[in-house]
C-alpha cells in the first residue's frame, strides 16, 4: 500500500482559474434547445473545439422544470461543446444532472470573492438559449484600470489557449484557427488573428482587441461576441483593425484611417 509521503509526491492540489462558457437555458424543452443549437451553430462547425461548458439553470430553477440531460449533453457534443457541470438548478434538477454524469458547479464562482483552496475558481462568459440563441450576456462590469501585460512571442496552434489573468495580452506571432487568446484587459495581436480572442473576460467593457491582420474565428468583449457567421467588412477582413464595444454591439473598425 502506498505511503502517505508517496501519495503526496504523486500529485498536487492547487487553486486555479478556468475560463468556461456558461450555457444559460431559458427553456427545459430539449427539442427546442436542440433546434436552436443547430440553427445558431450549424453553419459554423469549427466554432468550438471541445470547449468545456457549464449549464446554467438559474432561469428554470423556480419552475423546477424537468430536463432531459442525456439528450442535451449529446446535442451539445455534436457542436463540439463538452458539458461538465450544472449550476443554479433546483435540488431535483441538480440530482438529474448528476445522474447524467455532470458535476454541480459552485454558484459562488460567479461572485467577486475568491474561493479558498483547493476549490476551483471559474470565470464564465454565458450564452442564453431561448427558442433562438441570444447574444452573450455581460456578467458584471469591471472599471478599466492599469494592468500588467503578458507577452507571447511564439505562434499559437489549434487547441492552445493563453489567458492573461488581470492583465493585457500581447501576441507577437500568429494565433491559428482553433487557438484561443483570453485577457481581462486588452488583446494585441501583431500577426494574423485567426482563432478566438476574448478580451475583458471578467466584464471590462472598455477592453479592445487589436490585430495587424484581422481574420478571427470569434471575437468577444465582456461576454458579447461575434463569430465568422457574420462576414467581416472588406475594409477590415485580413487588415489592421480593432474590435470594441458600442453599448452592447460589437464593432470591428479599421486601424490607421
């Protein structure tokens, strides 16, 4: 039998932060949800790359609506989303989710307070699903402030992810399709941006995304996003451009005009 000392040497438990998509359901009808997913993401099969997802049940909690989690999980996986947990559901909903192999995420993960170790702090940007899928909702607003900068000088390949927590992010090489760059502040890519860029990840609506060659798979600021389903204008596609928020609208504008 392994000793306590050898068990300690085999692994460590550490507090960490993960960026997760929270899928906020507005209906318990999995047929409607499946159709909405197909309508919204069917034209963009490469939008997600087995991204982990937390299913947010806060809008359905009071009604205690029954949800067919196995069918919902299959529908999400068809779009390369990997549901791992639920949050904010009733006791019955949470129990049904556990029976389907999903964990119970802590609602406190969305609060400003940091959890104690070894709990997992989660940072989410959420997608609302009704009979059609709405824009990503801003979870909370964080005033713009001076932050440090993380610099990445190597190309990011598909499947790679970089998160500049509490900082701006500067990337000096290509962000390939399927790669993801995330920052709580601004994102600067001095090369082609072809993957996903998420700025203002903790709600900073003043954050922006800059690239010398704007060809993104997805851009998001403070939870509001735009995908390649909507083609970029010719004056910014593949050219120096910036992404910013105007109210709750994503604007992509040329640089240098």
